[in-house]
């Protein structure tokens, strides 16, 4: 008797992670779904925050217990898998969690939140399995219901609003539908031409009738071509309008998301999700309109076919029904294949972008070969997924051809017998075959389009990771003027990146009067940059509050609060464009005099004047071609151009020599602004009015 269980068992739902470190959340969602409780990742993220560092086994167990799943962590080897209650969560490659779904003598099936369902040999499984697993099963508090119905409705409603807001486009759609219907109806006249030629003109050698019919139907074809051309152009216009609106709506929402959203996701994955808009647009704005027309005309063709032969019509429609049933049965597998292909493509794109951005380090450390193989592995997986999808589509094409071919032969054979029996004329058979061809093409195309609608769920799921994420609340809309001398207060401010992690900022209390120069110093990793991000509302406090002139940020308004600030952070970038563009940041009415003034203040004007194009000098992505000091001074000039009331500088002069740094600091002092400086250099620290030292997230001294 085999010690392993057979693989033919109920499968887990596949839940793919959207964030880089939420594999634990996805695994718990899959186990809950297997036991009958549908829990989505957006709901889990809102209920249980996870940092970019990921989850520990303890936090996964805590999360599972919270939603009613009892658990038992175990340590085992490959031989102990037969005693494991499946599905279970296992530790994978020392940095990842996956769901172990099934085991048999020859293979192991896992569901990887990053890649989907995978079937592995025992040796491949053993190479990645760390020996740690967690069994999960429904406890007394487990309920077989959707715990996040409201969140799902809200996310779906938002996506629907973003994809259906098209004022004024209804008229164009009705025009397209009317023209399309005319084109299709004109196409239905072609079989009559053949029938009249065969039954009336040829037997009587009536050449006048032949030429008359030819002239009439040539005119009809000309009208059909004209209307079809107008319809195609109208469809192109509609599709362009829809594409523009959808991309604009989603992009607008994306730019309103918290910065934390982007820090937890790879660039390749985010761009891949945006790419789903194109698939949705193609299906809904083009395929849908054509499918509706195909459906209407297919019904009309069936009515015409019934007038010729009920038997032959039954054969034609039965074939389409069989093909539709085949599509229906295999659609879930097709959706899974598409999902796997999209995930693999996003992974490959992320690695490629990362490789290009890190080319300098790759050359310095001579790891080009290793990096190439890393990319090659991801690209190979993408190609394998595409090959599986292509194989699937080839199978469908073959099935379509087989159904159509066999049905055509059967209809011709039966029709010939009916003609021989005298129940139908030869011309009627020829006309019926023409209508049968039109019906088969439209009906099969309609079935294929309906299959594409199943794939829409995959694209909607990926896109909803963006649209279902709540945008930042800008706060109250007020016309009240902002204070010209804002007083900043931090009262018992604490922050942690996730519920299962310790505070990185602990109970910070600070009073920062307008015009002061505050320096925050301390060892690396003590929370200085995190505190700066809290001040800029890039991160939001977990407890305590930040106040401006005695008003909390929420009462003051996030957008209004941010209008007081400028900052130079460690990970700020120089954009591709001119030097002037990078300083005024595409200001609709840029002040060239102010641009030059701030550049003179940070000692950059002389460098720019020496360039052939001056302030119009084009910079590459990331400021390629500039020194580290020049990049920092562009960022400083950008911050000063905004005329802030509060300026935050996080190691903003670390690439400048001591003399130039002193000159820049002296120039900044002339601006009527509160300065909050994070620094390690003694010269910068000594120049401050107040020095605050942080240790382990708390204020150690001032």
C-alpha cells in the first residue's frame, strides 16, 4: 500500500499575492476558501496589516485563528507528509509560504501564491521544502460565508464606476449598432442571389435575369462595403474614447493611492495589472458590441434556415450547442492558464527592469552571467506558460474546425438526399448552405467571445487590486488660508509597519516653532527617516497625532497640510526631462527667474551655465550624466522652488563636500522656513538650533 495519498481530490482556490510579501495572507485565504469561507486579499490586508518584511509562522497562525481556523505547526521530513492534514501551509525556500495541496507516489502539488498551481517531482519538492508546515482546519468559530462581502461590493462598485463613466458616448454606440445591423442584414441577401441564379436563371437560360441580378447585388455589395467602412471607423472612434477614459480613470485612482501601496509591489507587477485594461477594453468595447450583433443576426439566420429545412437547421444548431458546452467545461482551465501566463510575464518584467536599473552594480560585481540566468529562468517560465496557453488555444481551434467541418459534410450529405427526394430544390440547398455558413461563423464567434468573458474575471481580479485599494482621504475641502508661520507639534507619535511587528517610532513628542532649525540624529535604523515620512504623511501614525497650529492633520486636511512642506528624501529621483523641468516639476506657469535663483542658492547655477543647453539640458532617467552632488542640488533646488513653510532634509547634502554643504546651508537659512534636518555630519548637527537624538525609535535626548 502506498504511503502517499492520491492526487484526485478537491482543489484549493488559487489566490495570487499582489504585494511582494503577502504570501502568508494568500495561503490563509486559500485554506479558508477550501473549507468554504471566501476571504479576499483586500479584506485581509485591511484587517491584518503586513509589512514589506512579510509574515512569520507565528503571525500566520494568529491570523488563521482570528478567522476561525484552528492550527497545528509541525516539523517533518518528506516521509512524514502522508500524515499531514491537507491542504496545509508549508515553508518554502526559507523565504516563502505555499499551500501543499496533494501528494502521491510520483508528484507533489503545491499552490504558490506567486506563481499558481505547480506539480513537482519529489526531488524538486525536497529541494525547496524546509520541513516546517502548519495544519489548518475549521474551528468552532469558523463560518462558511464570505467575510468580506462589503469590501468586495465596494471594490467592484468602484471598478464599475471607473469603467462605465462615458458621458455622451451612448449616441455613438447606437449609431454603430444601427450601421452594424444594416451591414449584417445586407449580408443575408447573398444566398438569395445564388438561389435565384440556380433555380430561375440557369434552367431557363435567362441571361437578362442573370445580368439584372448581378447588377442589383453588386449595388447591394457596394452599399454594404460603404456602410461597413463607416461602421469600422465609428467603432475605432468609440474604442479610442473608451480606452482613453478607462486608462485616465484608473491612472487617476492609481496616483491617489498611498505611497505604501507602491512600496509593497514590484514595478513589473503594477504595470502588468495596468495592462489588463487593454484586455478588458478589447473585450467589452469591441468584442461585446460585435457579439451582440452576431447574436441578433444568428437568430435571424436560424429563422431563415428553418424556412428551408428543419432537419438541416437542427444539425447546424446542435453542432454549435456541442461546441458551446465544450467551451463551458474548459473555460476554468483556460482562465487558470491565462492567469499563470500573466503572473509569469509580470515576474519576468520585474526582473528585467531591476536588471536594467542595477546595471552599474552588475558590472562592478561582475555578476552579469548570474543575473542573465536569473532573468532567463523567469523568461523560460513565461514562455512555458505561453506555450501551454497556445497549446490550449490550438486545441480549441482544432475543435472548432472539426465541429464545423464534420457538420458541413453532414449537412451537404443530408441536403443532397433531401434534394434527391424532391423536398428541396438545388437552389434552395445552395442558399441554405450560404446561410448555414453565416450562422456557423457568427455562432462560433459568439461562443468564443463568451469564452473571453470568462477570462475577464482574471483581468478584473488583477485590475481590482488597484481600483479596490482605497485612495488617500484628502481631508476637508476648505478655502481657509494656510498659516504663514505654522507651528508643528508631535504628540506621543508611534508607528509600526505591521500589526505583528514592534514599533519603529515610539511615543515621540516634539514642539517645532516656525523658523526653527531642528536636527534629528542617531544611529542608522533608529527611525529617523520613518519619522520624516510620518511628518510628510507618506506614512500615517498608529497612535498619537501630528498637529499644525493646534489642529490635527485630519482636521487640517492632508492636501492642505502637504502644501506647507517640501522635502529632499534619500530615495528621491531626478526625472527624465530638462533640468528646468526637474526643478519646477511641470509647473503650468514656471517662473524661470525663481528657477535660477534657487539654483544659485544651492550652488548649481555655475554648473548649469557651463552646459551647452543650460537649463534646457536633457537628463536621462534617474539623472544619468550628473554627479551625485549635482543630483542632490537639483533636488534641493526643487524643494526650495515650491516656497515651503517647512523643509525636511533627509541626508540631503551627504554627497556634497564640507565647504559646499556649509555654503548651501547658509543660503537656505535666508529662506523664511522651518528646517527639519536628518544628518550624521558634525558640521550639519552643530549648525542646528535644536538637536534631537533618537535611539530605537524614541527620543533619547534634546
